[in-house]
């Protein structure tokens, strides 16, 4: 893949045009080629921009939108450069409808990194990805430590209490995952139990939950 390939993006009007330019038949072949070949940092940046361009061709939004939102989407779709696209997103984060229709990656970068950090990294895709991955990985470590400290071995927790505690942890950490009670099984050896608790009116009720037997040795 030559470095000049990005210069030809403006000639592409569809996914098919793009695949022809890259010498593949479909997105599956492109992804296979990406993982089979070794690329330096510049080519990795190009690959990321190629994948973003594929998502751009898949943009689908109704004609009847707020005029400003429609203008932004048309402007976004018209750009052939990742930096230009994410700069546009950073400058229009208040338009929630606009954010709804753009590829998820742009929402993730601008939400997790914030517009100021994107600007400081000069909107470079490879640098944004590196910073995003670093923050997400650190975030996951922080969530792990909080879960291990908030739940006690030998204690029983109702399913609703587990979900409530996880929801608080995820909210505090800005972690984007549904607080399902089954997540606890990643960290602890559990036994499903049914036990009696007092409801808000003081009545005894039976609830389903978990008894934490011990921490998992991961």
C-alpha cells in the first residue's frame, strides 16, 4: 500500500470505489490484509483512516433533520481527512443529533479524551488512538481495584445490590459497561443463594443473590 493512496480518497464515491483503490473486494479482505501485514506507524495511521472512511460511506441519516445538523453531517461526509473530521466534531459537541449519526470512534475519542486533548495532539489519528487506549486500559485497572475492594469475601449480596454497587463504580470511573450482576464472576468465586432481607417497609422477603466464596486467582 503506497503512502499516496490517501491522496486518491477524493476520487472515491462509494465503498466499492475504495476497495478497488485498495485492491481488495470487500471490507473482510481489507481487515484480513491489515492483520496479515506488518505496518509502520505511518501505514497504521493510513489503515485507521481507511477504516474510518469505510464507516463514512456507511453514514445513513434522514434528509429531514435540523438544518444545522444536516449541514454538519454533509460537511463531515465531505472531508477526506481524519483531522478535519474530528476537528469538526470537537467544535460541535453541543449538537447531540450530529454526534448520533457519526461513526462511534469519533464520539469515543471526543468523550474520553475531550476536545482540548484532541487539539493538543493536533488531531493525529495514531496519537489519539494511543492516548485513548492508554486511558481506557488505566480506567479498566481502576475499575478492577474498586470492585475487589467494594465486595467482601464471605458476604452475601442480592442481585439488585450487586448491580447498584457496580453502577456506582462505573459511574465514578466513567466506565461504559452495563452493571450486570454476572460481572462479579470475573473477580470472585460465587455461589448462587437465596436469602432473607428486610424491604423498605420492614417486611422480610426472599431475594436471589451471591455468596462470595473467594477472590479468583487471575
